[in-house]
C-alpha cells in the first residue's frame, strides 16, 4: 500500500542562498534602504523565503520517512510470509509420525498392548489414562525375558 499525499510534491534541486547570490544582494540592499516600505517588503520576502525553505525541508523529511515506512512494511510482509511458511511446514512435520507419543514416551498402541497383557496376567488397569509405572516395568521385564529366551 503506497501512501500518496493530497498534493504531489515536486522535487526541485536545493540551491542554498549564498552572499554572492544576486537575490541575497538585493535583499541586503532593501533591508538597508532608507524607505520603510522597501525595508518592510525585504522583511516579508525574507520571511517568505524562510517559510518556503522550511516547508521544502519538511516535505523532503516526510518523503524520506514515507519511503522508510514503505521499506519496513515490505520487510515485515516478507518476514510474516516466512513465518507462515515455517508454521505450515512445522504442522505437516508434527503431524507426520504415525504413532503419537504419550506422557510416558510410549505410543497409544504400546499402552493398549500393555493394558491387554496386564489384564491377562491379573493386573488391574483402567481403560484410559495413565498406566502405572510398576505395570509398565512388569510388562517390560516379561517381554525382555521372553525375548532373551527366544534369542
């Protein structure tokens, strides 16, 4: 989105007024003139030139600030797009494992097998929730002993 001021600024070269400038020489002459009307006009012109200079500098600073904001917005948009990409790839990566792990570090399938084994071997276990550690250890011991006998 580009912010456009109500009136387009015209970029004009900055020409500082120096003492060798004929306009400055004329203003100096008018400021020192014996007639009050000439001195007053020189003062008005000097004030007008000062106001125009200030306005030009303010508009230049505003243009520079608007360009800086536009660059910052573009950078923010790039960073937001990068974040969306990272989040999207994280979601697909996190959803990829086939066996979800529980707080015990075992999959739901492993816990279901432990529950079945526990019931077959006289242990009482709930249908849902945590399987007590002592039952998990007994299951591991029984299955490691079976694996050693088979091997």
